[in-house]
C-alpha cells in the first residue's frame, strides 16, 4: 500500500458503516469491504465501510449479494453503489476531518 492508498483507507475507516448511516441496524466490529473482491486485482480505492452485521452477518453482503441489494438498494442496484455512498460520506465528513 502506498501513501495515497493508506490515506484513503484511513479516511474510509473513520466513517460509520455506510448501510447503518442510511438504515441503522449495525452490530459487531467495524470492517472494510473490498467491492467486487475476488474478481481481479483489488483496489484500495474500491472500499466501503461496513459493520460486521452488514458485511458478513445474516443480512450482510457476503450472505448474498442479490438479497443485500434488494434490501438496501445501493445506487445503481449494484455493489458498486456502496462506493457512491462512501463518496457521499467522505464529502460530508470532509469538514470534520479538516478541523
Ligand atoms: Zn452496519
Ligand atoms: Zn467484504
């Protein structure tokens, strides 16, 4: 991981769970999900903050991507919509981070 990647990962790690912000119901430890993990090379810029429940819990992304997308409807009805939410949350957090 280079400096730029580390900076981004740290910023995302400071966010709340991107599903919990919109739906509540967070539980367990904080996690970072790599969007489309397992399909090709991982990017540290394709990460979303999730809690354990929304990541690997019974209603979590890894328990069934289709059910997860039907339930939470991320932008574009795709796992990549989690990156849109992450961008929104980073923008909203920007002022807090810079102070
Ligand atoms: Zn959550
Ligand atoms: Zn994951």
